[in-house]
């Protein structure tokens, strides 16, 4: 059972999210309302996934995300925020978030995002991954050649950065699921990264797109 921690400064929203996830079979092991308690409780409970709001009263979920993912590399953070502003999305991803979902998402979308985040996928609300890549292009990222990667590995990396699952990538490229996973693992090894979330950050920071 996936262990989930919820961080939000609004008690009704926090309790509602906990109730919804509990009804879907998740173990909601902890909740927190501010940065300090979020970090302290996460270190004590070591959840698989932290569902993180960005606005935490006088603090920022970005700070909490950075502290948690630095101390607990195996814990993944899924931001759940009312904001879809590119600056917020970019800050969250650069500080360790594995994914970013807007609060207007349906319960089914939220359930799917938490599950995929726990499995190591990078999950974004529709359009947000493209928004990030587009912003790096605007700032002058020209998509430098990725050293040591084959053309196929680079192609798979770009699709991972767009939020596609291994199964979806396999269908898109007419490959087997195992072949796609092999490409992902080879890319992780070559770039000395640990998971798909880090692959997404790498692709975004290097302006890789189609």
C-alpha cells in the first residue's frame, strides 16, 4: 500500500484530500500544515509520496519540497496547487518535485497522478510540461546535443519529459515495453540520475523537446 503524506494549510481541503485518498486505498500516514512541520513529520514517517501545496501560510511548499527531497531521495513530491503559473511550476520542479497537478483536476486524475508518482513517473497536468519546455526555449535554451545518448535514448527522454508512461512511449515508438524500460535505465545510468523525475528536470534544463 502506498504511504502518502498531505501538506496543505487549509484544514478542510487537507482533510478532504486525505479522505479521498483513503477511499482509493492509499495509506494516508501523515498530514502537515506548514513548512517546518512538513519537513519534521516527513523525516519521521518517510512516506512514499508527499502531496504538497505551494502556499503554506507564511512559508512556501517549494522550500518544503527541497528539504524533503534532499533528505529523503526515495520520497517523491507531487505538487497539488491552485496555481498553474509557469514560475510556480518551474520553481517546484527545479527544487525536487516529481510532478505538478492543478487543484481543478478530477479525483480520477488525482488518483492516477499519485499512483504514477509512487511508481516513479513524472506527472503534470495537461500543458504544464510543454509550458516549461517552451519557457526554456524562450529564455534561449537551444537544445544542446546530449552527450553519450543514442538517438533512440534521446527520443525516449523527450517523451518521458512530456509525461508519457513507458507503455505510452512503447505504443508511440512501436517498441516493446521492456525495450523502452531498457532505454530509460541506460539513460539514467549514462546521465548519473536516479529516477524519471530527475530525467524530466534534466530534459527541461537542457531545453530538449520535439
